């Protein structure tokens, strides 16, 4: 089951409100004792009145005749042992009868009120040597609703502050605060729902985007600042996806175009069969189709990351193998090829098939450019650099930035598919290498592939 962000935010907000609610007595206490609020006549000892009063009410009992009396509970007795100056009293508010167990001194002081009936009263007995002494009287709730309970002379202890906080979270305290609690829940839920509305709207926009509507973006107008980076990142991801899909569509279209031409030529040759030239031309057409298909498969494997890149390879041996494989084609096209090996064995880490594809494409490209009778130079240097040199027309500085683009060709008469150099660059970069093209002295082009050499693993 997926967790709800709205619920989590509401819980966090309510938790913060509960903590703030419980901290109210603490802040009020600090204000009352710091003197920051001079108008308040509340003293530190006033924070003990609730606990003292509650203990006395807990000791009230009805006598056999129905009158109220004080039966000191163990908790009140322990409290009075700590509070030596504490005085308690319980008085019938109608008859002014003082309950047994009351302090005569406190009962006499309250009797001075005469006909005054008080629901609650905070007081100080005049003449008390302790000017900070405070008293509290309150008419109790049922079943002692006609009883006035009074406490006097209590002094503050830290446990009194905990008692006040505990009262806030008691059943009566929570019931009295229930309107505020439910109101806070409703407000928090509405605020979260309203705050997350832009995110839900953005999600609805994303859900409508598919391959046929990659031009759409999530509107950022009205998006909160906290959500804006997420929306911007999603839009950037859609940009990258759109560019990738566009590139794949161009790739597919160009591949279809490139395959259509040799297939059409092959069909025409079959229809105009000539035994003298048929076999040679058929082999050439088949080789061209095979080259296109192999290059497309290589590009697909690269995209799908299907090839392992951790083989330890002898770079000179890999390149020599490809030079040897091309010898029949070199001879058939009346060209020469020269291989210049490194002075010592050079090891690199990568994929053999990928590096063979790099060398094969560069040699094939050089053979097409090399004039008849010329020599293509293939060199492997000790610093893991492969150089393939031809002596053809060369590549102008303006074309060097384009030759690695898929299906780019100088003109329609150019031989090749335009895939080779694009795949070469992609494979070289996959090996964390680099490729560049420069002019061959005297004319032509030199392709240089730089790889990272490694030390041979011990066996």
C-alpha cells in the first residue's frame, strides 16, 4: 500500500500543534517567572495550586448523614508532608459548615467573606509573614457541587508543572480542547490539499503525455517554489526523451532509406542477369547490405548495453587481426595496406567485438579514400593510440564536425552508408577514449583513436 503524502503532512502538522499545545504551560511559566509581563500578578507558587486543589478534591467524602468531610488520602498526606505550610479546607457553600479535617485558620479566613458566594477565588491572607503565599478556592463539580474547597500556602515544585501539562492531555482536558483539535485537523487537511493541488495538476499533465505528444510540457505558472524544481526536472527529462525519440525515428528512417537503395540495385541485377559480371556485382551488393545490417546491430547492442566492457585485450593483436581480414578486399581493390605494430605489447580493457568494429570501419573508410595503388597505414603506438592513415582527398575543416553524425555523407555519390564513423565515435567513447581526424601530410586524412592502456593482470 502506497503511503499518502497528504496524510504524512497532516500528521506532521498535527504533531507540531500537539507539541505546541503541550508547551503552552511551559512558555506561560517562563513568562510568569521572568518578569517580562509586568502586568501579570502570577507568581511561581501559583503553578502549584492545580495539583494541591486536585489532591484535596480527591480526599472529599460524604459522611453517613450526607455531610461532606475530608478523609486525607495517602497522596494528599505525602504531599502535605512536603508542603509544611499547606492549609486545606472544605466548606458547605450553603450552610457555611466546615468539613471535618479542615484547617481552622483557613476556615476562619474564608468565613470573613460573609454573604459573598464565590465560584472561584485566588487570595492571600493578610498578616501572613510570607507575602508570596497564595490561596485558591473553587466550588467543586458534582457530586460535591455545593462544596467550596480551599488550599493555601502551597509552594512550587517541578512536578507541579508536569501535573499541569498532564491535565491538558487528560480526558477532560482533551474534551474541552476537542473543538480546537477538530478545527486544527480540518484546517491542516484543507491546507495540505490546497498546497498539493499544483502537484496533482502537474501529475495529470504528465499522465497525458505519450510518444505522440512529446511536445507538451508541464506548465510552471502558479507552481509553488518547492515544487518548481521537480516540475523543471520532469520537463527536462521530457526534453531528453523527445530528443532521443526524434533521433531514433531519424535513425530508423535513414536506415530504411539506406537499405532500400542496395536492395533495389540487387533486384535490378537479378532482373538483368549477366553471367560475366553477375557474381562480382552480386557479392558487392550483398557485402554492402551485410555491412549496413552489422552496423545497425552494433548500434543496437550499444544502446541496450548488451556488450561486456571488461575484457583484457592485446591492442596490437586485435588490430593485426582486422588488417589480415581486410587483405583480400585490399588486393581486390588494388590497394596496399601496411601495419606498424607497437614496440611492446599494449593492453587495454574493453570489448573485443567493439574494438574490431572500430578498426574495421576506419580501414574500410581509408580504403575508399585511398587512390588506386596507394597504401593505407595502420599503426598501433605504445601509448594505446591507433592511427589509420590514407592519402586521398582528405576532409576539410568544415566537414570534420559532421563526419561523425549518423548517415552523413559528403554527397549522394559518396560510397558507404554514413553509419561507420558515427558508430566508431560511440564505441570509442564507450571505452572512455577519444577520436580525432587530422590532415595527412601531403594530402589525405589521419584518424587517431586514443584509449587507456592498462597493466596486465597477473594470472
